[in-house]
């Protein structure tokens, strides 16, 4: 069957469902006028890079000098707005600036894809149809509410919108009209509503005012790397008694319970992370993203670059190598609880268990050296 016709038939069925869900026929017709199946959107959705960036390669881009300097310029330009948002929602300005910087380069690249077309294409595609059908339905609700017109509702190829790239359901749950003009306009050149909406999102997820996402620390030579586990939390003073100090050799201030994170294993930087790390994680679950947001915000506010040296001679494992590592660990009795090529907490736990069993540094780091040992 012709694929375009199949998409057209799907669109007609979705129109009926939207109307049954309270979307007016006029809103649906305006939204779908000229909408076609976008093969490029599906191609980009399917395309997974063979290599995943190392944390240092990611940070080189995410926290580049240009992005830091542009963030300082944005801070100077919007300081009063950011202060008002901070006072209203209790969310520190540097995290808003950093998310803004990473998501759209401070509004310079918000995306120009038609949101309804992107979401309709992804809802029609079978890979994650239920998720994107819900997003599409919410996009139509936004149009019906009058917050934005269909021609202005544009964003990324995946349907994320505005300065801080909200998906429609995030807009539904957290968008606010901070300017008081009667519209929650995250698409405007004025970033007020978008930044305030992001603050509302983070506040809803439990942001603690004044608490850092994390602090770079130096570990003692006798550190037990099995303690570098997100589930092990101690007060900074307790970590300090074990010799874990900040990069100035001083105890970390009492920001609440913290855990030790080693994004590049025992040979890279170490961080003591706090509850706000998990709050940023609600925006994007990748550790690299969270560290990127946190560190960019610190740098914008005048903080130092990462002090420890990264193991830059290492390279990222390919998808094939990551799945091979999971397979080999599982076969040896160190179950990764799934072979999916994604290095998450369960795979890290399996790596650490293998390292402990074989007298290796138990830092949980899935390196190429470790894969060679498994081979």
C-alpha cells in the first residue's frame, strides 16, 4: 500500500479520536492542513550513533568557552527576569541558564520543524506510537487553548518546543504565563514564559534552593571505590572524615546527603552529588547531560573548569561493544539484567562485581580495557 496514503488514512482516524477527546474539528483541521508524512523525522529517530561520546568529549562541547561566554551575556541581559523567576519558584538562575544554553543555545536554535507534522509522523510510526500520539493530542490541546497558532508551533524534529524544548505534556503540566499577557508563550523571542516554565518544572520535581547539583572532589589514595554508588549517601562531613575533600583541600559544605559519582571511573574526575542532581535528571536522564547542565551553570557564575584530568586516551565503546560486554558479564555470572547496549546502573553494578571478584579497581567503569579482559 502507498505509504503516503496509509499516513493519510491514519490521520483521518486520529482526527476522529481527537474530536472525541474534546478537540474541536476546526482546531484539528487547521493543525493538519498541509501536514504530510516526514521521512526525515523517522530517519533521525532511528539513527543511533555508533559511538557514544565520552563524558569529556561531551563536556568539551556542552561547556565550551563560547557557551560559557554566551551564558554570561544572557545572565547580564536577563538578570532582573531571572531574579524574579528565582524569587517566585525558588530555582537558582544558573540551572535555568544552563538548560537554556544546552537546549537552544540561549534561544538561538529553537528548531523550525512543524511540531504537529513531526508528532503525527512519529505517532504513525510504530516504534513509539503511543507516546507520540499522547504528545500530539496535547499539542492540539495547546492550539485549542490559544497559547500559540499552528504556524508558530515549531520546534525540534522530535516535537520538543521553545527555548527550553518542552514536550507537549511538559507544557500541559508546567507551562506558566509569567508575562501576564494571557498566553503561555514558550515560542516567543521573549524567553520569560519559557524560563519561568522551566523553573516551575524543576520546582515541581523537588528543587532545593541554594543546593549545588554536585561538587568536584578529590579522593584519598585508600578510597574504597565500592562506595562510589548512587545508592550510598552520606553527609559531606562523613565523607570528609574519609578524606574526601573539595579541590581546594577543604571539607565540602553541608548541602545535605551526597553520593560519589565517577563518570570516567577511578582515573577521571570525581563528584559529590546532591538531590538537585536527580532533579535535573528528571529533565534528561543521561548523567552526561546532568553534569553538563550543572557544570555549565557553575561556569557561567564564575566557577572553575573541571580540575581533574580525564582519561582522554580512552574512547567510547560502540553499541556492539557495549552489548558484547553485557553478554560476557552475564555469561560469567555478573548479570546485567538485560542486553540492550545501554550502560546504566545495573551494568555498572555488574562491572563492579566483576572487578571485585578479580581484584581490580572496583570503580564500575566499562572501559575498552575491561572488555579486553572479559575477552
